[in-house]
C-alpha cells in the first residue's frame, strides 16, 4: 500500500484528492494544509509520493518543491503538483525541478481519479530506492541560526560566534529553509519575523527532531517564561533597541 502526503490549503480539493486515493486507489494518505505541517510529517515518516498544491500560505508550493529537491533526505520522493496556473514559465520551472506529473485545476471526481491512477502507474515503473532514508534530524552543534528583522543586528553575526558557523537572515521563511537544510544546533529568533513568525518557527523546530539536542532562545521585553514556554524555549535575553547591546547579550548566551 502506497503512503502518500497531500498538501493543499483548499480543504475541499484536499478532501477530494484524499478520498479518491484512499477509497478508489487503496492508498494510505496523510492530509495537511500548509508547507510547515508538510515538513513536520516528512520528518516523521517515509512517503512514496507527495501531491503538492502550488499556491499556499506561509510557504509557496514551488519553494517547498525546491527545498525537497535540494535535500538528499527527500529529493528521491516523487512529487506531483496541483495548479490552476497555465503559464509556460511556471510549468517549465516545475518540470525543471523534476516533478513526476502535474494535475491541472479545476478538476472533477472522474478527472482526478483518472489522473491519480495514471500517476500511481508511473510510480510503479520508477526504480525504487535500495533502502529507506532515515528522516531523523541530526542537529549540527557547530552551526548557529540567527533570525531577526533588524538587518544591522543580523550583519554583526556574519562569520563565527562561539566557535560556530553562523547562518543569518531577517526572514522567518528563510529561517525555516535554513533550519531544514542546515540543521543548526543553536537558534536565536527575534520578534515579529515576517511570513513565518517566531512562535510558529519554535513550534515547528521542536517538532522536527530531538528537542534535547536543540537550543532555542529569543529576545523580548519580558524575560520570564511561562511553564508552557519553558518546554520549547531554553532562554530569553532582554530586548534592546541598540543593536550592539543586543548582539552582546546574544553572544554572551551562546558563549556561556
């Protein structure tokens, strides 16, 4: 029985595709509605196929596809894209990234059944990997991820801090990409990160691996943590307006 991950924020479309796969094509299906949850499930189990919508909130379908194809843990998984976009440039981009097929929206029950059956037949003809790839994250204790909207602060971390290679960004989405690809063992997250905020990042990072081997800290006005927050955040530094002062506080946490 094939194990398939369906990723589409349109619940009606997600439900239609999932029902056809489970009912008519006898597949095991996991349904999620955004790219963040997709990555969480990809680190928990192995899938034979990913059916991925191109237009979604938080992380765009093409961005998800690019992350998957650039990561050896997931690059072998066939991906079929769902899209209402007919632009030649977009289709060419998807093909260049190695999708197995694409499903054009809008689709009816008969059409989706026919197309999914065709895709599954393609799967049967593909050469299977010799062994399943372990999807467990192994954190790199020599890498430190810094994500903060203040570019002047981020620039101060270029190079090495506490003997660790630093990965820097002012975007929550870029922070997610870095984390999935580089597996940093230490993470600092500033406030009000765009697109994917710090609260969602913390929740996602903790769900992707062994939390005991990952250190996460943040900056905020109130440095006290609730009991619930203590499960996910290792420490808090006081939020400073001055970038140099903030840098010193963060550097002190990392080096001590």
